[in-house]
C-alpha cells in the first residue's frame, strides 16, 4: 500500500474507534524513518489500547506488516511502526507532556 493510502487507512481506523484530536504530520522531508506520523489521543488506557489493537488488526487483515508495536502493557502511549507511517496513540496527559507536534515543528499534512 502506498504511504498516503496507508495514512488514510489508519486515519479511518482511528476515526472509527473514536480517537480524539488526530494530527497527521508529513515528515518526509525531515526524516528517513517514515513518510507520515499520526498522533491521536485516547480517553483512557483501555481506549488507547483498543485504538492500537484495532489498527494492528485491520493492518494484518489487509496484509500490512507491523514492524513494531510498543507500550501496550501500560497503554499510556502505544507506538505502532507501519514502515511508511508511524502511529502514536496517547492518553491526554502523556500527549501534553511529550508534545510531539511541537517537537517536530510541523503543520498537519493535507
């Protein structure tokens, strides 16, 4: 799946799971690790885990390889590495503390 299609697929999955405050960043010019980064807030550790699990499940069903997934145990911050797309699912306090959007100093992708 092409990077933009994968990004859109993940965004739809997150929306279906009621993820909040989704920010999509185009990081192609700043990093060689991925083309897009998505940051989303879950309302609780159960919600964070559910969003991440659903992204993982739908990707596997589509034959999309998950390169890595970390943080499921505490579910304050779950990271999914889909190759061209990196997904950060975070609880609100964790997201505020790490402020990835400011760290990358990017505007949302179109």
